[in-house]
C-alpha cells in the first residue's frame, strides 16, 4: 500500500479503520535522538520533558523533573489562593472603614500565613529530597500542605 493509498483510505468515509496500516512502534525524540517508544513505555509521562538518554536507555533527569513538578504546583495554587484573597480583601475594606476587631485581625493574620505557605510550597525540601519520579509525583499540593 502506498502513501497515496493510505491517504485515500483515511479520507474515504467508508474506510474501515481496521484496514489502515498502523506502525508497530512509534518513534520518540529524546534530546535530538529518535528512539522507539518501547524504551519509554515504563516512564512517567508527566515528566516527558525531563527524559534524557543514558546510553541506550531513556531515564528521567530528576533536576528537570523537579522543575516540571514545581511548575505544576504553581499552576495548582491559584484555586487555593482565591478564598484567602477574598477574606483578605473583605477584611482590608472593613479595616479602611471601621477598623478590625481582634478576631478579625487574627483572621487576617491566619489568611496571610496560609497564603505564605502556598507561596513557599515550591521550596518544600521534600521536592528536592525525592529520589524517584514516583516519589516526586506523590508530592501533590494536598500532600505538601498536610
């Protein structure tokens, strides 16, 4: 079957998908080298951009994986900041108008402290200590906040 036949087969509305030729292996580019995907099947796809060649094996560079994980944590934080930001805005407005009671001041301090914990989450030492991609993936934002 030629490339033209395959294109016609794929474009044909009556073409049966089972008759199309499917490659046995898929090629994957890792650091400029093209390898068969069978060498990457056991690897965590979350850290795909951290794959590197070590001889003929594809491994995950943990420094790059940590950077990828930190970026994912940063993307997860905004939803957790929202209720804290709402609290701080509400209390800031009240403070401008009437001043805050001691309980409201304590609430504002607690909300700001929680915000700081979220800001610092990417510097958690457990991220740096993770020795494998599985350990790193287990450090979700929920696990880090526990």
